C-alpha cells in the first residue's frame, strides 16, 4: 500500500501524499486516490494491516483508516490490539520457535559466519524474532541464498530475498497464522460472522502462504512474487505496476467485498 520514490514505477506525476517519515525525511507515499480508497474500505470492513516490519517501523506510518483494532507486524510474530502488542500471542510464538528448531542467536551466529562486508551492508535482528541482511544484490555470491535456505530448513527456519534484504525467518513466525488468529477473534467478538471471507494482498515471498490461505487474494505485477511468477488458486495479478498497483489492489478489495455475501477481513 505504501511506496518509496524508487517504487513509483513511472507514476511520478500522480498526486501523492507522504505517509511515512524517517528521521524527519519523507520516505513512503500513497496516491491521493489510494488514501481515499483505504479510508473508505476501513469504514465498511475490518481491515487488518499486515507487515514484515517491526512494531517500531509500522508505528511510524500514518496509514489512512486508523485507528486499527488489530494490526499484524513482525511477519506475524506480533499482533497489535489497539496499538498494543498482545503478550499472550507473542509468548505462544516464542514457545513455538524454541520448540521447533534453532534459536535466533544460533541462526544469527551461523549467518554471520557465512557473510562479509564485501556484499553485506547491514545485519539486523527484528523484534527479537528473526534477522535479515541488507545486501548489494548484484554482489551476493552465486548460490548463497539456496545454500543458506537449505541450512535454515534443516533447523526450523527459512530464507528469502526481497530486493536488498535477505530475510531469515523461523517457521513459527508466519503471517497466515496471525491472520487466522485475528479472524478467529473477530468472529468470537461478533465483528464478523462465522462464514466471513478473508481477502489478502502481498508482493513478497513472505506473503505467499497468506495469499494461498485466503479465500481470494491479489498481488502486484512487480516485486519478489512477480519475479518468481507466483500463482495460486483464487489469485489475481494487477495490470499496473508500482504505486498505481496500490490503487488497483484497493479497487479490487472494494469490488470483491461488494460481491461477497458476508463481511470480510482484509490484511493490507
């Protein structure tokens, strides 16, 4: 839903507003049309912002349609309830990570032993859940990602690349699991009826399971999933690329929600 200047995709002349600042500088934008569409959608359906960003990174976005009853951050590792991390969900995630494989400390040490400053610019740990590298994509050694992913999968983790970032994620930290939990809570509270459908959008490999688990989903014609030629039953691919794909995704949500016979939950 939000795009840096590098992600405009040739739509520089379209009217936009900045929705994220970092250290006082404008960072991410939405088109004016997309802002209005997201506000309108949030007024008629439970919208659940869902992101790989950390809690801190998510909270610096002024996302239209707020306040959010629920939001999912840290790739599903945290569920925010009225902006506050849910401790019970996080404890359950931490227990699953501990039981299913290597710890973050073990993974981080192994990863750092396989990298060097010639192609890695940063190593970061996110919300004490997972880690990622910021890399020079054209200098990543041939075969590194596949070899690293093989080690990870043998230890309860996986690896994927999205642009300049290579993520290393425990299997227990998954957006689709957090979306299912939020849906359960919305039904339990009466905000949704039991048969409510879930519609999702995403553009990276870390979104793939969430897209496949939804009743219907959409991805843009750009990003990691486009490069992988990702498809799934019930998946729509936008015609537009870049920031205009954000508008098209929101148009799709509105049209799909209107066709649905019951209220919907939509992780954006």
